[in-house]
């Protein structure tokens, strides 16, 4: 099962709902990573072996840049594509 790293732009109700369904979720707030840059968040999620879950267009742009450059990262899931 996938573990998620919730960006600070994701509503708390979504995090709680996923936890109620048994999904392993860690928020950036719980990890004391609030306010960090998008590259730092993607790097942190990878370090923790978690896909980052976001509602932030800028974070998706950063992920797209990395993908186009062939840089490895753990993964990004967007509320915008669900």
C-alpha cells in the first residue's frame, strides 16, 4: 500500500477521511515541514518513501520539471486529477 505525504494545501477533512480508510498519511505540519519550498517537499517525501499528495499547481509544475529532466522522485498525486 502507498504511504502519502500531505501538502499543507490539502484540506484536513481529506487527510482524516484517508486515515479512516486505513491509508498511511503524514502531513507536512506533523513533520514540521510547513512553509518549505516545493523542491524541499518533493525531496522530503522521497526521503520518507511517500508520494506527495497536493492541491498546489506550483508543486505539480516542479514535479513536471523533474520528470522532463529525468530526475527521479517518489511520486506526486494531485487532488486536481482525482
